[in-house]
C-alpha cells in the first residue's frame, strides 16, 4: 500500500493516541517513547512541515506499525 506525506503534527498526534509520549526535543527532531505490541520503542520524528514518504516509512518501522495500520488510524482521526 502506498503512503503519502503527512505533517509532523499529524504523525505526532497518531503516535500519541497509541501511547507514545514526547520525551524530549533536540533541534528539529522530537523523540517519543512508548510500548507498542509489547515492546519498548523509541521513535524519532523530524519537525518538518511535511514528512517525506521514505522518512515516514522509517518512523512507522521504528514504531512497529504497518502502513495499513497507520492509514486506518489516520482515517479514524
């Protein structure tokens, strides 16, 4: 499934709904930590107006999400 670019704020909002919490921000990157699928995960999200598709796929991989799961969460919000 194809993923399209989303804003930094939208990605943070979706990850927060899954239980990730902002731990710190350094420069233009925000670090979130949380548990997902019984694993402790650290996710780094760049603070860009629009996150590129490849970067977004990396964020989803760090969070343990598939593109389909992320798309369903976007549609619900």
